[in-house]
C-alpha cells in the first residue's frame, strides 16, 4: 500500500528534524520510507501512544518507529532497539474483534536515528535526528538499468515462493517511482530482521539497490535448494531417515540464510575453539571437521566419533605453558627437602634450570633414571615439578604391549581414542609438564600389536618430538617443551636406539648411613602420622635402632621394606596404646626392636679372622648394597689334580676361578711351590651361602690369593679384603660398585682394602666420611696383591703338602715358556 502524497515524492523521505518525538517499538517489523504498513498494537505504552495520536484531529502528529533487536523484551531500552528507524504518521486505526489489540495503519516517512530514550511513560519518547538518503542522479544509467534486473529477480522470486501471493506482482507493476519500488520490495520480502535493518541503514539508494539484488539472488538460490531437497526426500523413507532429512533441510536453510545456530555441541566447541592458540594448520583441520558435524545425523555412530575427536582437539593445551620458577636456591631446597642424596640427578636438573634461566627457551632434555626399586626415582619427578612449578603427569609403561597406546588409534572405528601421551598432556592442561615415563624397561617389544618401544623413539627424540604425530589426532603436536623423565631398573632390556636418545643417570641404592637419614627425616614422621601417633612428640627411634632395622630386617637397595618395618613397629605401639592407654616406652632402642618386629630374619656377615689358610675376604656388589664374600680353597689328595667349584657360581665367576688357577700354576716359583702338587692334589674352591647365585669377575684377585694361601699354608693379612678382576697375565682390572663395597667392608670391621689402581678415581668421588677408618692399597698385578696380602706366618696345623717323586720332568726344564 502506498499513501497519497502532495508534491515531490522525495519530500516523504528527506525530513529535517532533530529532537524529542514519541516512539513506537515494533517486534520483527521494519518500515521503510514511503511504505504503508499495518502494526498490531498490544502493549500499554504503544496503546497509549496510538490513542494519543488518534485524538490528535489535526493529523500532523509525527512519531518514530524503531524495531526491537530481541522480540521477547517487553520493556525495551535504548540498547534494545536498532539504531535506525523511520518517522511515521498514523493513517487510521482498526479495532480487532475479540481482542484488546488494535491495528494501526502507518506510513513511513524519512529515516531517523535514535540517540536516546528520554521517557517511557505513558509512552516512549526518544531523542532522534533525521538521516538523509542520497538519491542517484537522473543520468546514472547503472542505477536505472539495475532496476530492470530487480524487477526480473523479484518476479522470479514471487513465482517460486509459496509465502508471497501473486497479487504482489500487480502492485509492483503499478509502482513507477524507483525509490518507492525499492522500498516496497525491501518491506514486503520475507527476510529476517537483521537483513532488513542492513538495507534500511544504507544511506545511498544505489548501494541499497545492489544489496537487495544480492539478497534476492541468495533467496532465489535458497528456494531452488529447498525444491531440490524436497525432490530428493520424496522417496518412501522410514521414520528415522525422514527425520534426518527434515533436519538436514532445516540446517541447509539456516546455513543459506546465514543465521543457523547449530547444535549445542557445536556452540560449545566453537566457544572453546575461540580461546585456543593452535597453529593455522590445526585450525583448518578443526574447522573442516566441525563443518562435517552439521551434515551428520546425531543418531549415527559417525556423529559420536567426530564429536569425540573435536572435543579432544579443543581439550588439548595447544601452545599453553605454565610459567617456570627458575629460582635455583628455592629449587635446591625443594629437592633436598623431599629426597636425601641423589646428588647427580639434582645437579642435572639445576643445570637445566640454569640454562633455561640464561637462554629463556630451549628444548627439554630426555632423562632416564635407572637403579634398583624403591630408591625414589618416580617420586623425584613430583619434586622436580614442584621445584619448577610445572604440572606433573605420570604414565606407567610396565607391560605395555600395544603400539596404539603410544600413538593412538586411527579414527576408522567406534571407540577410537588418542594415545596415552596425548591423553596425559590433555590431563595435565599444559604443554610443558614434567612427564614421568615409569618402568620404561618393562615395555613389551615386537608383539602382534606392533612395537611400543619403537613408537617411543619419536616421543623421546628432541629432534623429532616438536612434531609428534598421533594417529587419532592426525595432526602434529609439539612435545619439545615437555620435560620427559624415564625410570628403569635394568638398562639391558631397553633397545639400543631408545637408550641412545636418553641421558642416562644412575640412581644407586642407598647405603645404611643414607637409609638411617631417610628414616629419620621422612619415613618415621610419615608413619607416625599414618598410625595416629603423631601426638606423642617424645616417641622416637634412636640411631642404633634404625640401623638394626636396616641391617637385620631388610634386604633392599631402596627404602620400601624399611618403611613397612617402621610402620609395623608403630602399629604395634598403637595397638598397645589402645589396649593400655599409654605407650610401653617412648625411646625405641635396639632392645625394643625385637619386641616390636620379632627375631631378625637377616644378619650381616662379619670378618672371620685369618686363622685358616685358603680363606680370603672378598667384596661383592648386590642389588641391595655391598656384601663381604668369603672365598674358601681346600686341598685334597687325588691323582687327577682336578678343580672343583661350588657355591652356585655363574659362568663369569667360574672363568675367573680357572684364570686364577692357571696364573698360580704359571707362577709356582714365585710362591715357592712344587709344580707337581697340581698332579697329586685336587683343588676345591667354595663360596659360602650356596643358595644365593653369585657371578661377576670382581672376585678374580680374591680367588688367586685364596689358592696361593692354600698352596703355601700362609696366613692372609688380618682385617683385609680385596676386589678386582684378573687376566691370564696377572694384570688387575677395575671393577664397579666401589661405594657399596667400601661400606660393606666398614660394617664388617675391615681396615685394609686391596683394589685396582684405576679405581682410585672412584674412591676420590666418595665423601670422606664414608672412607674414614679404611686404608686403600692400589695394585696393578697379582704379585703386588700377594706381596701385601700374604704374610710369612704359617697357619696353625698346616697341611703337609709333600709331593711324591715321579718320573715327570719339570716343563720349564724342556724350554717351555712360562706365562
């Protein structure tokens, strides 16, 4: 409908006015200049305004019409209304039968802008200002040619649309003024409010025309798409398929209109994605997969698979890092507070922090801590994380047999998930946590499900892990800032390529003195709390009692069994306190230990003297610390002159015994022994505690000295022990486990230790307090060992080693070279 006007039609559009005018707020209705539209009036403020205008007999009452942004707002404010609207005048009012509402027929005049609402009662009054429109010149051929296109496209659209009656074409043909036609189509086209407001906001009529052409083109394509979808969905479908295609139709329509809201899951994913700092490539993959989500039926299995994938992507901390605390003194205090000893590990972590402090950014090292169980390798990771104020995450690799546990499963089936590396990073919520790979030596290799150990090569290679590829994510993830710390008990089971990628740091077992300190500082206070005895401040173990538990109630390198024994002692005390209302004693001494823990199951060997020929004290390293070892050699009459070895010896130790015997045979002159003794006497070498397996080359010089003592019946120097490997030439080679062996010797009362000269460097690394009271004698060959260890004193009741005369000649007489 178009109202009559007097004079030039442009007078309708260009009103020059600024000030306060009444305002009529509409819902989902946008009026354009010159167009007459019916408005249903229902709310009180609008009804008051209409009644006021109706009473104004002059008919000159001008007001402004503005559309609401949200139609659900009952009492709109300035921010609830669109900025642009039109001046209008009331044509007439119609009563709607059966309701309290009225219909106001109004005609739009010039455009205006809302500056502020100044009054809300009895009707809205706002401060507005007119907004001029710019009409193209009469000779603008592009503008008037575009109107022909507008007529054609509008006609096509009306023919295809079911919502617009064909009578609209008649009205369009009767409009000859270009501006009126443009505003008429803008007003009556079934567009959403946002699109109509964009058209109304445009000052230049030429630009408004081109914008309308673009919208008409889009709407026409939408109608064509709608018809195509209907054609495709006319088949006889079951209920679920029918529902899916209807949803698909709605989604496509919303997408084409540009106002599709998507599912709640999509909204949540988009909200989280906006906060991510991911690389551009990852963003492209995420956007592509997110677009697929709207094309899938929520009831289909593929929908849940894709949704889980997208949720995993937004759940990862892409380029999100915690801030490191690089205060080295504080870190030193934290590490020392939580763990006693472990100096090499602490030093390496502090070196890393120092370089990070100076450089500001660097690749994290890949550290492997190896050593016996219970020494605190895993718990050290927590202390490192606390010292650096990083997140902590632990992944147990024990028994891992599937490569997909590391690299993830491909998204080809329901139930696919990322690998445990990515899941742990997601759990940590940071891309630079301290990541403990526990029990890396227990990963299963070469199974039917692949080789997990080989999959770890990419994770633990600083040159590759900045682009770690998880099969589930199918995009690269940067692990270069993660501080990986692997733990292992045995390096022999770790593949060499994997071992080569890690920085190996040995965490040796604790000695008795260290265990006593750990018990005093950590275990006893902890177990007092666990057993409810922390209120008894005077209750304590003295040092001798702790040593007794360590020496006689445990056999381990770590402190797990020690912790259990301390807990057992406190449980006994808690039981007695609960029964008798008081503790039987507050100072726990060695005498009370047996009362609490029973008879000791273990005893440390002590030095047994030098009264017997052929008995020499050796030093051995075990997984639970150092031990002294007795090598016994006895001689018996026999024509074969054979060598017998007993004591559950391993192959290497047996070979050491054979080498020692051959060396003694080759140097009988040095010992003053008749060479024929080996033909008439059998040699038996035994290492006590036959139920305990023994192996290794470090008993070589001990066996050689034991044989020499038995053959000469000379005493071995008192309170002397020895360790070292020998060769056929009699050269003494260095051995390991020196620290543990020295402490075992001190506990047994040994005062002199013989070892290889090359082991001097190991002795110098051991703190002075552990070396005190022991004198070290460094040798290069077996003769030096004999010179020191064998005395000139013959044992009591020596064996008569008389050799019977035979026809056998001395091999040295035949010119045979002796070794």
